[in-house]
């Protein structure tokens, strides 16, 4: 479950272990400088398809930013390992998880989520890197109730909705398309690129029997 690449700054290595336990090491000696345990409930592992992994950290000024399996973003003081801010990203009413790495672009942290295998609706969201306050949220499949979400994705959802069948089980299973890790940024164009995940349910025959591209899922 150790899948993160350590990050380095000023003689210190930072790494994430299973259940998002964070350690800082003296890069020259390997001595542990501090440990932070966000105390992720161990039962959350049943929602993670591929173990309670963490695939990376982010750094912004004096903060180490982590994303926990149970859906929190936490900004840690990189000298002491103490939390500076905490934000709940994921709703607790559905089996969402976060296993991907947060990304910092400018002064905002962008994070996706996992859970398409268990029937959740994917989205990507951005938060202020200094405070953890929400900046925006973009859903990647239509609202099953046909209502606006009052989020950044609202203007494009009428076009997305036309690509899904009314008879499909996606209305009960969220549609999927979770952007679990692949997020990149072009600073010149000021565009964020998001790789979306699998559909929910996987098979189009059940998901959207009338056909359609089923934006924005990849399968």
C-alpha cells in the first residue's frame, strides 16, 4: 500500500504510508522528524478497490497537503507536522474514497475521488491552498434527478445529459467517471486536464441501454 513518491524540500523528505500516515525524514540520515496520523477509520478500506493507498502529497509554501481515504484535505505545517486547516471534500452518505494525490496549481489545491466501482458520481473540486476553503466543484456525470447542482459544471450539463439514456441504471448508480488521480495543468493556457475513470455500472447495456457517448466516462 505504499505507492506515493516522496517529495523533498530543504533537506527533508515527506512520504505517505497506508491510511495516510505521513512521515517527515531527515534526507541525509533517514531520521524521522515527525509523524502525523489523520486517524482514518480502518473500515474505510472496504471501499477502496486497491487497498488503502495514498499515491502522493503536495507542497505549497510552508504546507504539506494530504488527501485522506475518508475524503479530507488537510494542510500540515511542514516543519512540525501539525494541521493548519482541514476540509471535508467527500459526502459521507456514499462510498467515496480518495486514493489519488492532491495537485497544487497556483494558490489552489485540486483533488478528485474514487468509488465508481461502488456506484458514486464522480467530480473534481478545488480549494484555497492557504485556508482549505472551497473554490469550485465540477461533476463529471449528470445529476440523476435532472436538477442543477449549482456548481461549476452546470452550464455544460444539458449537453452531457443528452448523451445518457433515460432508462439506464446510472440514475441509481451515479454514473461513475471518478477522476481518481490523473490531473495536470497548463500554466500558459490556464487549463486543468482531468482523466476520468470507469462508468457505474460498467456495462453500457445496463448503464445506458439507449446508447450514447455517456460523457464523461471512459468506458
